[in-house]
C-alpha cells in the first residue's frame, strides 16, 4: 500500500494539538516511515526557511497497514502543510525507486511563497510591538491591517512602510473588545442568552456570532462597530482550523462528557485561552469541563443546575455567569 495522506489540517491559531499555529495530518502506510518522514519534513523546513517545532510522529496499526499521525507547530501553517505534502511525494518517489525524481521546482515555488509571506523588517517590528502589547495584527482583506479588535482597533495601510514611511500606532487607544466564547453541549442558546443579558444590562453594540466558525468569529473581531463579541464556537471548525483568537475575556465551557475526544478537546479551548483578568466558566457537574480547572490560568467559575451563586471577577463576567446559571436552572443544557 503506497503512502497516502488521509487528513491534513492547517491550524491557524490555538488548537487541539498546540497553543499556537501548526499542522496536523494522518497518513496511511504499509511500513513504519516515521524516521524518514521526520528527516524529510525537517530538511524541507530548513530549505524553505520555515520555523517548525514540537514535531510529533506516532504510528499505530490499522486494518490494512499503519496509521501515521504527525503534527508540528509552524510560523506559516499553510506553507507548513505544503512541506508535508512534498515530503510525502519524496517518500513515494523513493519507494518506487524513481531515479528521475526531482523536487527542485516545488522547492523553489514554496521558497518564493515563503518570501512573499514574510513581512519586511518595519512591518515585522510593528507586529512585534503589537504582540508586546498583547494585541493581534489581523489582515482586513482589502490590503490594510488591523491592530486590536472591534471598536478598540486601529487600521493602517502597510504599503507605506515599504516606501520608507514611518507609521506610529496610537498604542494608548488600541485594545481588545471583550470576547465571550461559549462551547460544548447547548452552546448556541447559551450564547444567545448571554448576548441578550449583556444588552439588557446596558451594553451597546453586542455582536452575536451564532455559528462561530473561524471565519465568522474573525469577521466579528474585524467589525469596528463591535463593542462586545459573543460567539457559540463551531467545534468542527476549531478542530480543523484552530481558534481565530489567542485569548478571550470569558471562555464558557458547558457539557463535554457526551462529546467524542476531539470535539471535547476543541470545545475546551476557550477556557484554556481565557484571560487572567476574565474567567473560565465551567460546569461543575461535567467531569471533562470541571477538569479544565487545573489547565487554565484564568480565574475559574464553576456552575451547576441549582448551584449556589458564584462570585465572578467583574461586572461583565457577572452578567455572563448569571445568564448561564439561569439556563442551567431552567433548561436541560
């Protein structure tokens, strides 16, 4: 049986494998290719100029051969997926003893794409400064970039940097709008209830993302009218692409026990990236959800049907917690 890629995931943010962008794949093979695959991936990364880390490759038996699972972090995950594909091509060529095989054209193309993807030094320095402030730099889609999120963001055209122009962001006014992410069983109605409760409490411009795919949440974070974003996480999207954010004000994780292992890992991600100034809101009566208590740096609020009122860290989190508790007490979620 020739080597074949079964699944290939380009992970653009925190994911079920790593807290940063990367690549994950499952391959089928008739023999143990772990050593050769690791060598090829590292060789391609070095030749292209990609930074990869935490390379993990494991093999397990399946009905018709071996299942090879590989994952690694990568600063350009799309290109990181390309080097995996080309590594497999090289192994296949070696397997069929193709003396005429050459990957030079593919290598040069990936290198060209990497050079286009890397920002110039001025933009790299600007992104590093933003990261130092804890702020993301997001591509808007029209050639401009945005530092920060929602109504607290600031946009600029990076083209001026390549012309030698200086760009000085107003760091004192750029920030992150509160992002509340709900995941697990019953996430959609809880997200609606949380958004309604925030509006009833006097918060304006609350943006609800009812189906929180990667693109939908990213679009909401680019909305410069958004003062608060509330999203029901699309778990399958989180499995396939990771999260479109590095942190959130509140990660509300509901029932996980009934989910399959990958879905449970993905649904638990919002609690793991919850901000230390915010909260991870977890279900005390769900073993997997409650188990996240030891894995998050954020203050933990444990809820359960009929439970005693919790003490949240701030007013916004208090509104979120009260809305979730009401649904736990009145509905089967």
